[in-house]
């Protein structure tokens, strides 16, 4: 049997490239060049599999131009770059990397919450700018984290991991809203209480967004939702930028409708809506919630395993279309 041909869209762990070379003809991109969609399609000619990083749109146009493609593996849990219906119609098995990044991403979500509520980056900028004169009672007062109410919108694996940290580590009251309610056992394990979306928005001292970006969730947090939140609340987004209407968010932060926001994801990333860059009460990070060496290695290994499984005639380990 001839060896499958695969394309790795961006730089990944070299050991995983070597692993794939054992059974496939591999074209890699260890120089990490950003290919245009046109260039990506050109590189994909004659390839059976694509290992993607979650930022390459895999849509009907790409699939029509690459009829040999059988498998596409994202090395991310989010797969809003996939047109799942088009992939299914084209008979291409698509996969993502759930589980392996759950705890690391939850750690980061909590770190961002802490940095935002306790004004950590603002404090550092203040100090580095030489503005710190002396200890002052009113200096950089933040919002309490322990014992406060955490709202989680989207209660998948990462939401649950954040809930456990909050309830068990910080004595927080945890409320959540999700498409479907968790089992009683899971709710008990997470010490989380299900509420409707409006109650979540009204009651949260800190609201963490952990839901996938789908057409239904686009701008699910806009001006109307922000108006329901407490003016003292913080908003943390580690999901996808398109979940939040950034124009409305900037307005809420400017007018004191919301105390602060911590954002790891942006609608037009890597471009940042300029209003966000001007605000002191926003912590901004470049989509790094899963970025530890150990977790990134697990993510690309799982993506490679998914790709190989399909190219060897087996189902993907973690498919998104079946
Ligand atoms: C994911 O896996 O979807 C993350 O956003 C990438 O770090």
C-alpha cells in the first residue's frame, strides 16, 4: 500500500513531525510561514491529510479544490475554522483535540480572572512606568475573588475544570449556564448550580466565557447582556472572540457599566479592536490559554494520531463529524 501524503500547515513539535514521517510522506512548515488560503490550497494538492492549527479555514471552496483529501485534524479543541457540513458532504473525516488541554486551559482562565480582578498587569505597568511613589490605601484596588460568585457560560470540560478550581480552591459560589444541564453527579462534583442566562449575567461577580463559537453563539454577549451585569463585575473570555461584541464591550468598560475584562481571544485576531488597546481595565493576552510545552505536545500528538487513524482506514480518536 502506498504511503499517505500529508501536509502540516504550521510548525509543530519536531518529534511529532518525525513520528508522522514513519508512516507518511510529510510536507511540513517548520519555518512557520503564514500561507494565504490560496497558498494552502496549492500546498494541499495531492495530499490525503491536513494537520491544521485551528486558524486555517477548511471550507467548501478548499474541499472542492482538494478532492484527494480524506482527513483534516485540528490541533485545537475549537473547530470553528471547519465547515463541518461541507467536510461531511465531501466524506472528509475531521477531528479536534479535546481533553488534553482541559486543565491547562482552565489554569489559564483562572489566571486571567485573577489578573483582571486584582489588576495585576495594570499594577506592573504602573510600577515599570516609575509611577509608584509609596504604599497608598486607595492604590489599584481590585475586586475580591475568593468567596465571590463565579458565572460560567458554557459548561463543557473546560468550564467544569474552572468550576472545580473556583469552588474547591477559592470557596466561590459557582453558577453556570449551558445548552444542556449537567447530570446531578457532575453538578455535585463541580459544586455548580444551573441557572438561566439572565440570572447568570445578573448575579456573576466574574463571568467566564467557555462556549464554542457557533452561528448561534455569535455576539451572544452584546450591549443587552452587558447591561444586565453588575457594574463591579469582570468578564473573562477564553473561548473565541466572536462570542463577544467588542464594540459593546469597550463601551461598557468606558462608561463604567463593567469593571474590567480579561481577553485571550479576539474577533479579528491577531488584529485587536483599537478601543480595547486604549483601556487600562482590560488584560489582553495573545490566545495562549493552552500554551504550555507539555500540553501543546499532547495536542499535536493527538492531532497526528487522529490523522493517522483515518488514513489507515480507522475512525478518528476524537472526530467532530462521524
Ligand atoms: C483551542 O484548542 O481551541 C484553543 O483555543 C487553542 O489554544
